[in-house]
DNA sequence: TTACGGAATCGAATGTCAGTCAATCATGAA
DNA sequence: TTCATGATTGACTGACATTCGATTCCGTAA
């Protein structure tokens, strides 16, 4: 600590930012490695280089930390999706792309696998973090006459749980990854678009996601 | 123990049946009272009038006991539904009635409320226990040209998670009970029937369920 | 009826954690 | 430099799920 440079903001505030960041980071690493339940607060605190008790001045409970971890994953994915879809013209396609991409991420990235138990936690985080986009898309597409949705929030809530359930089954190996296609079709059907249109929409080629 | 009457079957086998039954019973009572996590094996064992260690000669873990409890609830509900719907002629209506009834039960009976956390457990039990009926109905309705389902198991899996998610939100008070109607409509849309037909099907009057 | 081997049961003991708290330490204002 | 504030620490507590050696109970055979 001989050559600490004076920072524009207070030292405490800086450290708190670092600590919260480090904790979410460590939580993410440990929880996606061994699962939320098997992760211990001790290991997370150690990895974040923080006392075991300190965690509780940032997060009220282990569950709250888990939620923070998951929300970060969701928010980051939502932004990456948004970056691609804001060039789309068909609002229905925006929703289709979003849904599809979330499923690919959830089933493709090993780090999601362990998070996927605790379905309510994941689904709720997905609802909150991606909801603003998804609900907006559902409403846009409905206004455009493409979808027939009366309660976009409800439709999105149902979609999140379905996505989590199917993803869980896929990562467990009880369903093949190929069901993703049909899952998207079903989610589109649920928007009130016809089955044929849903199938067409789900089959469209889609651009790659920017890396994250 | 002076006047034990000799039973037709071995004493041990009889007691084992009683014990398993008593444990699932006690588990049901305690878990639906305070929630699966807050229920302690000690309390359940006490209520079943059995040593704490004995539980583990019937169920490998607390989770396995919880699953047994939930499966019993599901199976019983499935049978009660089946008793009503086998008089229906429209196969689509059978599915609609089933879905609707499960939601009413899940959101209406206080004893479900606490079970509803652990969404994966509930949804999986629902998938297994009611799946044989639901999948059959989906396939019947598809064969009749009413629904357009290619993978009935997948459609049912998605439905179970949606049902659990919405029910959870309703029992938490974050959604009004009135969303049940629209949820049924969406689940019917997901079968590939059109939106208008879905709405009509969901709006039909339905007979009462036999008590359980 | 009595004796015996093994299965079923018991419940105290174990180990693991999440979460607490009294003692320290660092920060920044005066 | 001094000191009050509040952030941090890590040993500790309490709660449980699960285990395991001791004990009881059954069914059988003499």
C-alpha cells in the first residue's frame, strides 16, 4: 500500500464497488461450477477474498446473492440480444429470435446447467431482466396485427417457465437439443399467431449473436 | 402387546405399509403447512410416530419424500379429473378442462401453496403423473384435427412449467386469480388451435369436480 | 413354548453450513 | 494527528439432514 494513488472517489466507496463485483463474480464461478445449493458462502467469500461475514453486508442471504448472479447473466444476455434485434423490421421475428437465443444459451453454455435447478429463481430473473424487451416485442407485434396477445406480461411469464423447463430437460439429457426448434414454434403459437405462421417464423435463418 | 390378533399377512409387511403411508401423510401435512424447506425430518418422523432414522429406510432423502408427497397429490387430482372427462366427447375440451382444473386446484387449495416453490419438482411430478392422460388427450385432439401438435410430450412439458409458474405468481399475489382464464387460452393456443377457437374452448361451462 | 438370526427401528451423535456478533481495522473529517 | 464512524473479520452458534451402533421385534424351527 506504499504507492496508492489518490482516486477521485472515496476509498470506501471504491472498495465496496470492487467487493460487490467480486462477490457476484465469485458467486457466479462457484455456483455455475457446483450448483447453487452445493456452493458454500465460505468458498465464495474466499474466492472474492473477503471475510465470510462480509458477504452479508452486501447480500441479505445466499439466495439473494444467487439472484444477483443470475440477474447479471440475464441482463448481459438481454443486451446482447437487443444489439442484434434492433435491426429487425418484423416485430414478431424479434420475439422469435429472443426466445430462441435464450434457449440456445441456456442449453449450450455449461455454466447455465447448474443454475437451472431452482427453476422459479431463474424464471423470475428471466421475467424481470428480459421482460421489458420481451413484453415490448409482444405488444409491438400485437399492435402490428402479427400476434394476438391481450396480456403480454402473462404470456411472457408463461414463456419463461416453459423455456426454463425445457432447457432443464435438455441439459439433463432427458430431451434432445433438437426440441428447441419445436419449443420455439409452440411459444410462437401461444402468442395467437397461427401454427403455420409460427412454423415459418421459427424456421427463418437468424444472424449470429455477438460474443459475450 | 398382550392381545395382538394374528393378521393374514406378515406383521412386518403390514407395518411397512402403514409406515410408508404414515410418512407420506405426515410429510404432506407438515410440508404443505410450512413449506418443503422449513419442514424438518424430525417433525415428520414424530408426526408419523416413527424414529428419525427410520424415515431413511423408506426414502433415500428429504427430497425423495417430498416427491412422494407431491406425486400422491398429483395422482389423486389426475384421477378425479379423469372421472369427469371420460364423459366428454370433444377431445380438445378434455385437455382444456384438465389444464383449467389443475390451475384452480393449485391456486385454490392452501395446501398447494407451500409446495409450489421448488417449481421443477412440482412440474416434473405433474409431468409424470398427469402426463399419460394429458399426452393422450393432446394426441386424440390432434388426430381429430382439433389441435396441431407434433410432439405431445414436449407440449405437455411446457404446459406443466407454465401452469406452475402462473400458479406460483397467483398464490404469491403478484397476479390476480383472474389470469387463470387467459392462461388456459394461451395453453390452448400453444396446441396450434387458432386463437379464436382457443378462446371459445376456454370459455365453455364446465362441470364441477368430484370432491377430494 | 423357547430360542435364535436377521431385519427393522430407534435416537443420539456427526458433520455441514448459513447466518451472527463482538472485536478490529481503515477511512476521512476536523 | 486524532477520533468517530462504519466496514470487515472470522470464530462461533444453532439448525438440520443424514448416519450408525445399539436395541427391539418377527418369523421360524426345534
